[in-house]
């Protein structure tokens, strides 16, 4: 009986530990589809057991350096209700883990330029662990972006100290 109880408690702790850390949580650099230069830094975070993503920094026009962060937002999302700052804007939400397909799906992604939302899927690149594939689509039509893992030590100090554990998802409205 003691062996069974010990095994059951061990299994419970293993299950809790496995759910405690979602895969793919971290910082990612997004790349502009047209210019192929760095556009923003997105923090993927755990939002109630799902995956969400928030813009935490924006690059300058040529994509060579971070121009503003969530601590000092400047640019606004002109197509969204209330004109929220781009830094601090949730652009990915309600993504649930699909273990069978080894990806997140079922959520939404928003293009902050025009405020449109799309079905979303997110998965690690099978050939390069430093890349993330992010697909937004309407039915069978869509596009896939490649996001690049960012080492936290390479970020400005204010971003290194971000605590996403208390963030609540704010779904933007057009």
C-alpha cells in the first residue's frame, strides 16, 4: 500500500511539474515580412495554462536596435479601439498545447498594424531550436512567420526584469 501511495504521489508531482512550465515560453524577435529586418520583441507567457504573447519592445525603422520598450512606449496601434501603445499589446492569446502535434493551436493572433485577428498555430522549428514558426490563417489561407529566440542577457535591463506571472491577457478590440 505504501508503494502504491508513494507512486501515486510521485506521479502527481511529475504531472504538476510537467504542466508548470509551458514549452516555448520566452522572448522572440519578430521579422518584418517585407523588409526582412527586426520588428519587435514578443514575450510568450503562460496565461492560465495557455500560451499568450505580448509585444515588449519595438525596433527602429531599419531593425538594428531596440527603440522603445514596454517601460517607455511611444507608438500606438492606430487601428485599435482606444489607441493602445504597441508595447504592452497582447497579439497572441488562448493558445492551448496540442501534445499529439507538438504545437500550440486553437487561439488567435492579431496583426497590430490593421487590428485583424486570425486563427493561430505556434511550433518550434524541427530543424533549428533557435527558431519558432507562427502561423496565422483564415481557413486554408494564411502565412507563417519565423520568430527568433532571444537570449535574455541580450535584452535591455528593463526587459530582463519583466515578471509575466502576474500579467492578465487583454484582448484588443478593433
